[in-house]
């Protein structure tokens, strides 16, 4: 009953917040326009703090708006994509952010190309969410590896790190923390909406999401999906869920330092 109430309530809260967020974003651009930030390092540094907080709120509102579909297994629209290049493009978009954090970030795949039915927006969101978690809980100097392979007609995309890991108690509620008021935790853990979003995407692809972790040793999250092609492709673009904001910065906002939101890096 409580889960159903929250699932119905949270999207409404998100809708109320969106209006305020739109006003806030416009005010930020007027107070600290890019041309002034580029000329004034002090202004740029202060604006970066505000933009970091703003992008974190944008990410939260996006996740809250989807709370009512977290348990859905409805299929996502699929198109045939060359997925190796798609994931590699994601890697190069995120690599500068990993460098800012002082992390060793790698992408590995034995194949140079592979066509598979995929939802591009869903894949982007899932990967960026999982990388955000890996970046948040891997200390400077640590390693994060994104690996893609194809085994027995399944695609397997994993993101692993050698960070702090997850204790056994927290593992039990990874996918339901946002409905368990006894397990709400402060930043950087957040509300626990990211993993349910990722699981919903994996299910929508016809696959699953598996989390393996040992406290003090690191975490591996694996998404498996059918290695197939579709005869009838369906548009998977949809509306811009970030409202025109840089999706990489939005999804990684909780993990990034203030420097990522400086005028130079936001460009």
C-alpha cells in the first residue's frame, strides 16, 4: 500500500518541481551568462556551484517523474543499432568526467562491431546512471571498467569498479530503498531511484539487471539483453527527457566535482 502511494505521489511532486526548475534555470543563465563567466573566473566558480546543484535537482525530478513505472516490464521500442560504436561513444563522452575525478576508466569489447536491437535513449540513461554510481563510490586513483560482450545469443554489458562496495544489509534493499523510509540515506546515496530506473530499462529491453558487490572490494552491475535484430523498427527517440540539458552532466551530476560545471567544461 505504501509503495503504491509513493509511486502515485512522486510523479505529482516532480510535476510541481518542474515549473520551479524552469524558472531557476532561466534565472541562472541571466545572472551568469557564458560570456561573463568566460571573462570572470570568480563568477564562473560560483556559477559552477549553482549549476552543479541545479543539475542534481534536474536528475532527481526526472527520476521522481518515473516512479510510477519502476516495476513495469513493458517492452521499449527497438531499432537495430551498431552497439559497439554506441557504447564507445558513451565512453568518450564520459571519459573527461572520469579524468576530472582522477579515475582510470576503460571500455573493453572483443568485437569491433555488432548490430543488435536496442533502445538508444534507454541504453544511454542506464549506462550513465550506473557510471554515476561507480564514480561516486570509487575513490581517486581507482578503476572503473565498462565491458561489452556477446555470449549464447545474449548481449552482456557490465560496469565494474574497485570502490567501496556495498554491505550485505544494503544489498537487500537496493531496488526498494525509495519506498523504505527506514533506509533513506543522505547524499551521496540519494533516494535510491537510479537502480530501479536501470532495472526497468533492462526489463524493457527483454533482459535483466544483476548487482554483485563486496564491501571494501567493489561492485559489478551487469545488464543482459537478447542478442537479436528486429524486422520492424520503432522510433525510440521520444521527447528530450532532460529538457535540453546535457544528458551526460545531468545523469552524472551526483558524482562530479564542481569543476565539471565550469563554463569551459560545460561547453
